[in-house]
C-alpha cells in the first residue's frame, strides 16, 4: 500500500470519528490500568459492568489492597480468568503503593514490570492516559492491518513497528482507536462488512464481501456515480 492511500484512509477515519477513545470506562490512569488488565480475553462490555461495581468502592491501589483479594474476586468474578487476574491486580497495587507512591508510572519499563501488564496493556495506558503515540496491536488491529495491507506482518510486533513507521504522524495518536473500532464493527473476523466500509475503495483485500440482498452497496453506488460523471465529461468534450 502506498503512502497516499494510507493518508486518505486515516483522513476518512478521522472525519467519521474525530475524537476516538477506548470503550473501557475510566476516570483516572489507575482505573484505566485495572480495566485494561482485566480485559484480556474478555469483552469491554463485561469489564465495564464489573468496574461499575468495583470502582465506587475501591478505585485506588491502597483501596483495593484494603479490600483484599477475596473481596476483590466478588466484584470481578463475571470476568474470565478472574482468579489469576485478581492476583495480578493485588500484586500490581502492592508495587504501585511501594514503588510509585500509589500512582501509575508514565514509563513503559515500569508499566511492563507490573504483574499481568504486557506490551499491549502498557501501550494502551501510555496512549490513552498519557497521550503517547503508541500502537496497542490487538486481534482487531492485527486483522485490519493485514487484511487492508495498511501494515501487513506475521506477528503483532511486526505490525506494531510497521504501523509506527507507516501511519502519517498527524494521525498516529488516535490510529489504534480507529483501527480497533473498524475491526470491531466493520472489518469483522468472519465476514467483513465491505459493503458498508468507508475505506472499501482504498482497501487492498481482494475477496470483498458483497452487500446483502436488498441493501445498496455504497462502493458500487460511488463507482456508478464516478462512471456517470466521466461519461458526461466525455460527452461534453
């Protein structure tokens, strides 16, 4: 994919959603950290439901430590792998209190040293809480990057580095939100909704999904309008 196509893709994504953000609900960097830590192999909807119960009771590292692991589990038991995640949350809170004054550090190395926090989680926190132009490559971004050919790669590390290299600088801060949302709602895994995609004409995926019966294909309509306009210009000339 050439730079002009990438620029137009992100121009359209920004025009459609000028201020994208995570669908996880949070009000502080710590709340975001805990929500992202709990979201692994879980849905944002499920995590948000649990956090709406937990955060009014305990939304600081010390408050969660005071709650204790057994009580914490009662709030997050609806989330997958909650036993392991509860242990990681408690251990993370302990480190934040003992080593960082109860604050979330805005430094990658310190974040990745927290139990249960890997590169992707650190990237989300650095980007969303601290404004860093990071790229948190999840399953949606990996799929969209490869399918569209925006930044193809065999693994998430390669895709992350290519996105950081190829995404136009003006779009880099919000790019991972646009790509996640695009993968979650349009460029879905099994049958992408190419017929309802605002970048379908720029995407280099060959086997595009046609519109369902009775539904107008915006890309086809646009192509017909361009053809008609071209024919009119030719006729006039």
